C-alpha cells in the first residue's frame, strides 16, 4: 500500500501536462498565400489570415455590416523565408501554415522561376503536400483582396473550383514530382479576376480559371487556353467532369454530351530509330441536349453524332500536341516517363536533349467514342415531329 502511495506523486510529476502546447487562440491561421516579385527582385509574400472576430457573436465592422472573414498581411524579403519571418512581426499571433490550402504564384515570379519556392514549401514542416497550386494573371496578391459574394473568401472559391474538375488539378506534391520528372516540365492552373458586376465595388467579384501555365526547368514559358487545357487533360487522362458540344457535318445544330467514362492510354514505340507515341482514347457519354433535327434513337443517326464526337476530341488533342511540340517544345504529357519505362537504354541516350527528341516524336491519335444513352425522348424538344429526320 505504501508503495502505491509513493507512486502517486511520481506519476503526478511525470504526467504534468503538455508543456509545449499551443492554444488555438494564440494562432493566426493562414487560408491562402500569394507570392509575388517586386521590381527590386525581392519576394513579396501576402497571406490571407482568418479573422476570429468574424465568427464571434455580434461583432460588426465600422460600416455596420459583419466583419470580413479574413484579413491580408504583406511583407517583403530577399527570399520567402526572410519575408515569412518579417510577416510574423506584423501579426500578434503565431502564424500557422498547416490549414493553408491555396498557394498562388504571381505571373512575373513564375516567369522568373519557382523552384526555390517549391523547395521551401517542401522543407517547411507545416505546409500541406495536398495544398493546391495556382499561377495568377498579374499580381497574385490581388486575388487575396477579393470579397466574393457567395463564398466566405477567395481561397474558398479556388478550392471549390478545383473540386469541380473543370481544369488541371495540381497539388504541392504533384508539382514536386513534375519538376523532378524526366520531362523537366510542369503545368499549373492559371487564374484571373472576373470583371465585377458593380464598378463601384471592384473587390466584390471572384477569381476564375483561364487556362494552364506551362513550365520548363521551373520557369513559366507560356500558357494553354481553356480549349487546349481540355486537350491536355484528355492526353493526361484527367478528364472526369466536362461537357462536350459538337456539330456533325451537314447537320443543323449542336449536340452536347457528358462523358461518363474516359480512359486514355499512351503507348510508345521505337522502330528503326523512329520514335512514335500512340494516344488511345476510349470514352462513353450521355446525351444531355439535342439541338439538331435528328432522331438519335435511330442507330444510324447516332453513329453520325458519335463520329462528330470522335473528331472533336481528336482535333482538341492534335491541336494541343502540335502546340506543345512545335511552339512550347515542352513535354507536358509525360511522354518521357513512358519512353523511360519501356525503353530505358534508348531514353538514357537522349535524356540530355529530350526537348529536341520530343519535338520530333510522331504522334498518332485513336479515339473510340460512344453515346450510350440518348435520353427518354426521341424527338428533339421544340421541333415539330414532321421536321424530325429518322433516316
């Protein structure tokens, strides 16, 4: 019994609590980060910080409305670590980066190079590997100033846009792998600021996706518009939610479809010193709008629209491949990885001049497209039955 009583004070000393704890009330939670470059080549770091007063009952701004959910703080330094250290002196709470899901690189900084910034975010213990990466048209910090009408802040808008799969999705981990990959190329979704509905309130608007920034050796060298972005997503097997609108030859009107299944396979071959890449795409879609005068329940007419769908996908892919090979000269499709896997010896011989080899690769596209469900009605809506063609 005495031994048990002796153990009580010992346990009390050992289990004395969390000596290194950090209370949430002492943290400044970062929701989004913008990284720009000044004219003096300094790093300008801007952070969107959660405002705890916005969630407390009854708190209001000086104008009588509710307090903004976030505030923005900016600092400058010779590098991102220096700028981050200086930012802490402007915020009375300990900066916490673990909840930051959005990192935006300004366009000028992206053209100068992002490798050192990716390296810092990879080494720092708090930033998440699953945080989303973006490049902004113009200054990145302007995105953080926006006060969207629907979501709580601009970071939430961008996070939800990524979840809709309307563009290429790139996380910090994805970006690391691309920059370290055999092709020495990377892509990051590009955003801009939507024109405000009320000119008197320029900040009451949203960021939106405008395409994709293309990187070579860590520097932005160009961009893809929305159409070419979709073409790149077909090749990279990243299409999951989209609407394809096509027009068949000699047919009045358009047809819109939602692909429900899409599989892309890249098959490299080297024969007699000739490098070739076969892009095989197989897709199935549901008809969601028939703007033609065709009865698509008729198999023969359905084949006409399937051919139009196949040709549209081929055109998107071929246009994107031509742009990447002849203008950007950058392997954004990871062809290098596929050749490296199948032909390691041959690839090792051309690795140092892959840019030249990539530009000369013969690319063949084969698309199989099927429209599985034409809908519950055979007759296109709003067209008299006498005008509907079934032959």
